[in-house]
C-alpha cells in the first residue's frame, strides 16, 4: 500500500499560495484493509475514508466509467490493481493531477507543472465532457487564478461549450451549482466566473436572469455601447475590490435584475417595476437555494435603496427603522456592508459626499447604541415598556445628533 498527497494542495504549493485541505490517494489497498487500519468509510458511492487521527480524507485509487446522465452517472472501479496514473487520469485539469510521494517526489504524468508555469487551465482527456460539473469548476478556477494570469486552453473551452449544448447541465442539482457559485463569489475576481460561463454558453441554462441582461442595452448615453450584462460584470468586479463579503458581492450580481424591459430577454421578464425586480431576485434565490443570510441584504437594499441613499435627510424614527430592518443591533457588520453597497451605487457624487455619508451612518449607529438598556431597567421599567423607552431614548439621542452639526 502506498499513499500520495494529491490535487489542489500540490497545485497551490507550486503556485506559492495558501492551501488548507490535504487530499490523499491510496494505491494498492482495499476497503477491508482500510477499515482494519481504523479508517472510517464516508463515501457511499466512492471508497473515501477519514483518517482515524487527522480526519483528513483518504480515497482508494479508482477509475470511473460513465453509465448515465449527469455528474453522478458514474460507476467506479477501486480494485487494488488501479495505478496512481489511472487515478490521476480521471481528474479534470492537468494542474489538479499532480501527486507527491511520501518521500517528497512529484509525480506529474499529464504535465500539470508545465501548465502551471504557462498559466493554462487544460483538460486531461476527452473524458472531460462526461462530467457537466467541470464546466463550473473550470470557470471557478479561472476566477480564482485570474490574478495570476491563468487562461483556459482553447480546446478545453470548446469542450465546455460542447457540454453546454448538451442536456448534461440540466442534471446538476441546485446545491452543486450554488456550491461552485459561492466559491467563485469568494474569489478575487468573481466576475470572471460568470464571464467564462457566458463565453461557453452555459449561463443560458444555469443563470437565465443574468444571461438576459446581456441582451439589454443601457439607455445612458455615456454607456450606450454597453449592455446590462457587461455593466453587471463591471460592478461585480468593482465591489469585489471593496469587500470580500459574499453578501455584498451577491447584491452586485443581482442589482440589475428587472431594471429595463426589452423584447430580447430570452423568456425572462425585465421591467423597471419594483415588484418585478423583487420577484426576479427571489425566484433566482429560490431556484439556486441561496441561503437567506446571503440574499437578505440584496432584497432589503433593493426595497429600500432610495431611503438608504438619502439617509441624511431622514428623521430619527426612520433611521432607527432602517437599523431595525438590517438588524444592526445583533449584526453590526451589516452596517458596513450596507454602506459599501450604497456607496458603490451612488452615482455622480464626489468622494467627499461618500465620506460624509459613511461617517454620518456610523456616528448615528454608535450614538443610538450608547443608549443604555441597563439604565432603563434601573428606572423600574419592565417588559414592553423597556422596548418602548429604548426606542424613545434612541430617537432623542439621534434628534440631538441631527441638530448638532458638529457631531459629524
């Protein structure tokens, strides 16, 4: 039995970037032998085990054979005579098919190191087309490694397009699509993920709402050559430099939904109507099963954007209502997220205005939060009286704040 470190950890080490998860492949062993050694089997369809001490994943070397549609339509052979090279051959990209022996020797039968040096994302074999999930994975790798100058090989992009024109993408579950999309949104350049999917025609089926935007021209004369799709990609790129938070980036992805109506929408309705915008966003989130904590700010800011953008003109009661809506008392990080999103959306204002806007909101929040619940309780109030008095005192504090211009 021989054990090799494989995949992403080797790739990332060679690229001198952090890697946190070790994956191991075991050659020359069996399920029974692994169980006798204390490994815990976790793979129902594939022979994957958890190490008894480290809890890292160890998988028996295996080959796979396509027998049905989708990314689950495979049968695997994990007999003890499967070689390391055969196991590496079933992987998606050459840069992910590098192994390292216990002695530290690199095994690279498909020239992944050369492709790392050339900054190329290249499939290993034509069996690449058997797994539709690879379209999303390659797009995600393109987004993750864009800062290093990685490009997709022409032939690989052709195979991705071939998969997109088949019915295989429809076999992907919403959970798997969102899992890859979430990872892409957490990368340095998430817009590259969607741009790649657009270039290989996968976005039509996976994200029809986004695909429709590429058919809608912006009416602003300054951007008359652009469409809402390229505008969305530009805004997603811009906001990703301002915040690493997926909640913020998700807003940039969805913000153009329903902004403009056109007859060229690929059967997806787009109007300027607020209710249609919310409907499209909620439909998008429901289909992909986007967690509520990711989509919440997007839905709230679309609904209350005009109020957020004019916050300095609001009365204390309205400011407190906004704070309550985003639940800033329990989740103070949301205030920064709202500010980043709103700042990125405010057009034709100088940086001085944005700076004052930021300072104003943070100052209002801290002044309201300074109101002591303990003092209210010490005054003898109970139950709902505490909540009402807390709101009253916060409004009084904000009123003084607004009247005293020197506070901000």
